[in-house]
């Protein structure tokens, strides 16, 4: 059941674009990295930071 839901999410994310605020740290960064691993095209907004590099 869990594998089926994960597969459904992957299909839903195909060819999608996400805009993420707060992408330079914390939850925003974690979400950005996770979506990038799913090949989602991203628009990232965050404060300039040394830690912003992925």
C-alpha cells in the first residue's frame, strides 16, 4: 500500500514545477532537495547564505 502511494506521488510530480520559499535552509531546503531528487523543476527563493549551496 505504501509503495503504491509513493508511486502515485512520483507520477503526480512528473513534469511539474514547484516554487519553494525559504529554500536556503531548514524545511524549505529539505523540501527543495527532496523534490529535486524526483526531477521536479524548481524555482527557489531564499536568503543569501553560505549554507544555501546544495
